[in-house]
C-alpha cells in the first residue's frame, strides 16, 4: 500500500422552488459531488511486449530489453504462456527477484470521481382525488476505470494501461451513470358517494401508478476471450476493443434478438496494443417500469377492517432488454437475448384488528 488516505466526498446543491395556486409546486435543482482518494491498484510488474518472432539466435528485442523465449528461434516472442517470463523483474533480475514474483500490485488512493446533475420536479397536492408527482434528471458522472473499491484492489488491477503511471487513468462514464431519468407517479382516489349502494361499491378505491424510465448503463466494449491482446499480463479479462468507425449502436429498436451494438464497428486490437474504444463510452438499451396498485379498505367495525390489494408489475408485459454481451469475441456480442421480468400480478387480502 502507498499512503492510503480515507475517501473524501464533497456535496453541493442549489434549488429554486415556486408554488402556483394552492396545489402546484415546481422546483429546479442543481446537484453536484466530488469524491477523492478512491481506492484502486496499479500493476508494478507488467509484462513487456516483444513484437514478432525470435531471431536465428533465439532472441527477441524491445526498447531497452532483450528476451529469449524457451521455444527457440522462429517462434512468437510474446505469448500468453510466457507472460511471467516477460515481466519487468524477470527481464532485469530473474535469478534474485523475477522468478519469485508475477503480479506485483500497489494499492493506492488516488482515484477521483465527479457528478453533476439537473433535477426538475413538479408536484400536485391531493385535491379532488388526484395527486401527481413527476421528476426529470439529466446528469453526468465521471470516474476512473475501476468499477468499485472492493473489486479493483486485488492482484489483477483493472487499469487499462499499466505503463502510463497514472493512478486515475482510463477515466470515463461511471458504472452507475444513467444520463437521463424520468419518474411519473399519479395517485387517483374515488370520492365518498352519498348513495348507500355507490358508497359500499365505489367509494374509497385508490389507484397508484408508477412509470419510470432511465437511459442505459454505459459499458466497455471488450476484446479478450482469454487472449490478452495487449500481452502485458494485466486486466486480461477486461481489455477494450478497437473502434474502427461508424455508428456504435446498431439496431436501437430494442426488439428481442436484435443487435444493439454495431458489430462491424469494433475489432480485436493489434497484439501488444491497447484498444481505443475507451472506458464505458457506449450506453446499453434504456429501461422502463410501468407498475400499478389498486387498494381499498373495507371497515367492519371501528377497530376492524379488511384491506384488499391488487398489484401489477410491467403492466404492458413488454420486452425490457438487459445489457447484451459486450465482448466482441462472443458470438452473441451485442444481441438482446435477456429481458427483465414479464408481467407479474399479485393479490392480497389483509385483516386488521
């Protein structure tokens, strides 16, 4: 570890509110935060990439280093199998240190993230049986390459390039970044009717509806498949692909089995290089929830009543896709094959006394 410091978060906000009439309230808010000293880890003993094949003497060369693969002349210099033999300590001091050390990781607290968002909100207070609430958020969150503090401090740090010497390298959209969010929550309540029959049948019903939508989560487009294209022995399971141009999103209709990502826009990086598609640069499909609850209480005596509840989730029984595979070596790369839950209905009858 290297002088680990506790994480620090700063938060600030500014809000303007205006009431119109007796029932309507409007507000506009700016929300921001900044976090420093996020935990991450850096590879101190990466493997050096030696291009091409070994010469007639069985030697491979890279700037500042010479390496002799055990497979002899004419064979590939840099393979997944000889990763540890190409690590820096193995090349400069194999007998005393290199043969004993593979991954050498330093845990650091140099990462930082930032969030800025605009929140618009409108509310209508209960009146004539109608309560309304709606809000819209437009925001952006930027963070280091690592996904979270817990999983990025082990022996295989997820920094994209171990040679840049930047503890905060590979910054991009946060894992939790949802650029736009919208929520609408109307509540309708039947009035108390005067006529006995209507009062017993129709009075007291309350219908609550929740509709929410959020844009998709940002993903890395990776090219791994166990190949370690960078041949540096670091982050082999999450190395980014090369973007070669064109639309990054393919079929944005989000229908079942369509290809959300444009499969022709990404290729495997050249051996010994880091892909250029960046950190979490492409958003997956958006997601919505449309749920409803119908509730009524039936009073038997002063201290006894029944409560009936009927709830429906995903009212329209729509296909709501989850993020597709983001690995270009996967035959299913970009294809929408998984969905959130179908329509679910549940009933409940509760006796309170």
